[in-house]
C-alpha cells in the first residue's frame, strides 16, 4: 500500500468514527492535503481493489471501511 493511501485510509476511519458518515471528496482532499479530486479517486480505487474499503455506486458518502486481518 502506498503511504498516501494509508494516510487516506486512516483519515477515513477517524472521520467515520467521529461523524458517523463518510467524508466528501473535498473533505478528503482537505484532510490529507491532496490537491485534486482525481487524486482522491485514484486512491479510493486502489483501496477498494485491495479490499480496504467498499463503495456503493450512485450514492454519496456510501463508503465502508473494511476490517482486514
């Protein structure tokens, strides 16, 4: 896993614990210092492919962080 992907995953976990829902792309950008939504999208795609998160297409904030052993 790339370092920035790990940082995003940790941000997602803390945001969801604190707020009870997933952050928007803009909140993710601000949270990890990413400059573009495309950069966030690429990181989310990798995290989903690797099984760290699950997303529901067509729904905003529909992101679940999976527990991995």
